[in-house]
């Protein structure tokens, strides 16, 4: 790992008046949450019965499997929700907080796994792709969200030997009777009041600090959805005079030539970069 890159990274954090973090799936992957894509030890421990019954080898396979009933589908989703909600955030999240805790900062994330909520208050986070703590009408017929945590906890406890839940536990909208869905993009995602407020939070942060030295710190954005974090960050950095952009990603870090004097791309493991930055900062 290039020591000079870490020094520059820490320097930019220290000198910034405000920091907007943009974190995507690579951040949680760096923290060890890889069962979404891989047959890792978490998948083997928590989903082996589902693998045996349905033949999928990561939890993303489970999202798209064609179940025969809502009893089966919601059994998987309830169990998955409980695994996510009860998983620890992981050291990279704590290292990031150590680096930022004395700064003015805000976190924009496309992650739905609520890892940041274990460390930060709601007013510091904008979850613009949904949040695993909520469910919505699957139609949707209304602009309402309901608590998913207790709902899925009850369902998870009632999954039987056939990996099904009782019919009366299949969650349904109290207004129209449609089966509920997680409030996450990938289903019939409700872009209602809560969604708009999440966007307003991070956009207001940029407006408030656009005349200051603002750092746009991108962590783990892949090539599937660059439009939610990466493209706005690049545009803001280009147009805001005192802005600086840092992209940390072992595979997909990039820096356009137009920003060669206003940014840096670190092609390293996010967890290792944050760990080394904390060490360096502590030794200053």
C-alpha cells in the first residue's frame, strides 16, 4: 500500500471543512458482509437449508428465485432480514467514524443493510435506495412504510421444516390487501415521502457547504449503479471551486482527467486503507 496515498487521504480529511461520504456495497463487502454475492461462511451458516432446498449459492440468488408461494418467499426474506439486521457493522465502519467524528460530515449510502445506523444517528445518514427496517405495500397503494424488524422477527421464528411461514403471517397492506414488499429498490420501490426526505438531507448538506472546502469521499461504488453516488460526486467536484474527490475501490476506482488536480483514486482494499489511515492519524 502506498504510504503517500494514505498521507494524502488523511491530509484531505484534516483540511476539509465538510465531508460528504458516498458508500455503496463495496463498503459492506470490505466489512466482511459478502454473502450477498458469495457462498461465504455466513451463507453456509445461515442459509444452508435454503441452498439445499432451492439450489442457490448466495443471498442474491434467493431474492430472484421463483418461489411457489408467498409463504416460501417471505420465509426466506424474513430470515434474510433478521440476518442483516442482527449483523455487526464491521471494523471499516468504525474506522471511518474514527476518521470523521471530529469533522462536519454526512453519509449518503445506497446500502440498505442499516450498518451505518449502528454507529450514526439518523440525521447523519441518507439511505436513498431504501432501508431493510421497513416494508411497504407491494402495489403500492399508499405512501406509507411499516416496521419490518419485529414483523420479520416473528416470521423468522415461525418458519417450519418446509421453510414456509403460516399463511396468516404473510404481510399484507392494511389498506388494499396486497402482499407487502421490503422497502428497497429491486422490488416495486416506493419513491414517496421518506424517499424524498432522504435525498433532501444530503442535497441540503451540499448546499450548506458548497462555498467551503468540501471533500467528496466515495467508498465501494461499483459499475452497476454509478448514477446514485459517483456521477453526482464527480459533477459536484468539477463545479464547486474548493471541492476535492477521493475514490477508494480495489477494482473500480477511477479519476477523470478533468479532475486530475482535484481528486485521487486509491486502488486498494477499503478496509485496509481505513485501518492504515486511522493508524497514521493516531501517530500524528
